[in-house]
C-alpha cells in the first residue's frame, strides 16, 4: 500500500481545502483520496475545479451529499433538502461536473485499505466512535476479510478504533470539522494511521467566502459552520439518534 492522504467532507470550502493541500505530508502522499461530500457548500465549483486540476493523483469517492447534488441538479430530488446551501450548490454545477459526480464509486480499495464515505454498504449510515461493537460488526459484515483498515467520513468527527482486529478510521471533515477547530484529515501509511488537523485562519477564510462566493446565505453559513466550532459532545448528541440502527 502507498501513502494515502484521506480528505472527507470538504463541503465546498476552498480555503480549508487549500490549507490541507498545502500540508507537507499531503503534498508527499502518493494519492489523495477525497472521501465524499465534496461540493455541497458555498464554493462548489471552485472546490471541484481545484481537485479536478490535480488529475489522477486524486481518487474520488461519492458521498450522500454528492448523490443528492446530482439529483437536485437534474430535478429528480425528492423530499426535504438537508440544508439551504445544498440546492444552491447543486445549481452551480456544470453538466459535466454533475456527470462526473454521478459516475463516482462509493468505495475504493488500496491493498488492505478500503475508503468509503459513511460505511462500506451505505453512503448515509451513521456509526459513531462509541457505537456498540455489535453495531460495528453488523455494519462491516459484508467487508472482505482481506480488508484490515476502513477509512470513512460523513459524521465530521475524527477517530480511530478497533473492531474485531480491524482498524476503523474516521478522517473527520475538511470543510465543516466538529470537535475542534481546523480541517481534519487522515494520513494512511504502511506503518499505520495518523489523524491530522491543519491550521486555518478562520477569519481570513470567512472573508474569502464572503468576497468570492455568490451564495446568498453565505453570512449565515460562515457564522454557523466556519466561525462556530461544535464540540464533540454536541456532535455526538446530534448524531446519536441516527446511529441507533
């Protein structure tokens, strides 16, 4: 297995993405894996184009927000939008970008490492660091024995835990991190997994979004998700009901 930098849940936040891509270990990684929920945020096209410009060095995985963005862009989405920014972001995408997102895989493997968005079987499933081992065993029951490390995102909460001699990693979120400020990501090497957090000047990032994004609700978005950092306790409480599957 080569060195992987796993970036999940960028959510259309270009300054946060740039902060992570500038990291020495990300620049040195053989592959940058983007583990879903790439564009649903205030700078969808900018984030898409930045990653696309990196060519084959970036491997994309489709997340639930990407799947929903495709449906919104095509006018086939049913139900209530998860937030105000998602329909706007979907409307900003070009036809080619929509087709690209729609064609993405839901899992990718590198030797004995599998990367997905939420879980290997479901892009919207919620499992937490403190979910019972029985729940984790059910969620991973379809994963081949040859896979020894599973890396995901979705809940924006970084962690590493063991599940019956298998390592499960949540890379956290680049664009909307919970638990502590700063974009979070994971470095996966043959020697193991390291959770990382990059420094980000949140005031400067907020100014960039305010000045460069055309999202009408960008001030509210910046206040809620960039200038505010939700604690691990708040995030776990919010997700717990959804994790009781």
